[in-house]
């Protein structure tokens, strides 16, 4: 399983010790020979002047997320339904970081933290989708044991939906949106105060 070509793993940290809280999000490259979890945790604690107790908690959180990802890595994804891939035919790289950079450039966003946050959100969702697909594939293989002719069963509702979509739009539909539809799909940027950010994070947590 490789959500992206570079196979970067999204890591989300939320550590609270004795009323002091550390939160962060970043991507981890498991192929990097210098990516040592303990060393990273120690450097983070030192740079941010956090209590030494944070080293163990940060390292354990990172390691558990890496372990979860590796448990699904290389597994087959669920393919029991009709899948209609949706892809930007003009983008041959599909790199989250490059996409985030272009979004910020187009919208005139100069805050250096916005681009990485967008890229992280994309990679996190890609990993979640991939993990769910692998889990579905495992469940499907278990359900098929001892049974025959499963491949001749009718398509499930999601598969039927995909086929209905193809019937509705047909193969001749253009992947380029009409000019009158641009406003419907353009990104929306809201400028929030610190209080509004805290309220939003509280609702999402």
C-alpha cells in the first residue's frame, strides 16, 4: 500500500503531561536512513524546551502510528466492487505538496504553515482510505472462504452507484469544468481569530 509515490506517512501528535500540551502534525519518511524515532523525539523536546517526560510519549505515539501503517503496507486493497477512477488527466505527478503549493499561490496565501497543513490533510485522508480498503479486502477474503460463485453476486449499492454515474454522464463527458461552474468548486478561505480557531478545534476533537 502506497498512498503516494514518496510513501510519506502522516503523523499526528497530541501529548498532554501535567497540564502541558504538545500538538503537531507532520509527515514521516520511513525510507530515510536518518529517521530515528527516539532521536527525533529528543530533538523536538530540546528545541521546544519541553519537559523530558515528553520524549517517551512522543516516541511512543509516532511508533504506534508507524506500526499501524506498516501492518497494512503491501496488502491488497478491496476490489470486489466496480471502481471508476477519478483522475486529473492533466496532472501526471499528483503530489500533495505540489498541489498545496499551487493552491496557496493561486489564493495568495502567504502564511508558510498553510501549505504543509493542506498537504498533511490530503496525505492523512489518503492513508485512511487505503487502510479502510485493505481492511475491506481482508474481510472479503474471509467471507469468501468455503463459498463458490461469489464473483457472480450482484453488485452492492456503492458499485451500482458507480455504474449509474457512468450511465448518467457517459464516456464523452469532459474532465474540464464549464466556466459557469467554477465558482461552485473554488476553495474558500476564512480568516479566523484565535478564539474562533480554538472553538473550531474543540468541535473537531
